[in-house]
């Protein structure tokens, strides 16, 4: 199996999704909007599901500053943890395969 731990300097995208209820949706959206407005050197995009009316998503683009086994940034981990009060949360980390530091010849 190929090691997929991002190395320092690797660009990553974290995707955080929260499945809200009708009762928690507006508060979750307000919380995410406040997080998006906060400074911090990350590119953050807030999304709403086209098919599930109470699902929100957040794309967080950043660069790995130090190798980490799961690759998630401290900010991404804090965002995911803060959304647990609003519903079911999913947090995943994606590597930019076009970037030389994350390109693999034959991943298995």
C-alpha cells in the first residue's frame, strides 16, 4: 500500500459536511458563515447541498506545514468538532494529485 501521508508543503482540501435538522440548520449556517469570515490564511468556501435541504458543506484549502498521519489541519479539526452540536458531521482530507509533492506513480 502506498503512503498517502501529506508531506510539508503539500496542498490539501478538507471537506467538512454537516447533516442538520430543520431546527439546527440556521444556527449551523450562521456558525459556518462566522468561521468563513475569520482571518487565518485558509481559503474557505461554504456550500449548501442541492439535493438535501439541510446539509451544509465547507471546503477548506490549505498547505500542510508539517506531516500529519491524518493530514487534517487544526482548523479543520476545530470546525468539524464545533459542528457536532448541529448534526452528523463528516470530515475528510483530499490531496491535490496535480501537485508534484502528492503525485504517485502506481497507488495501490
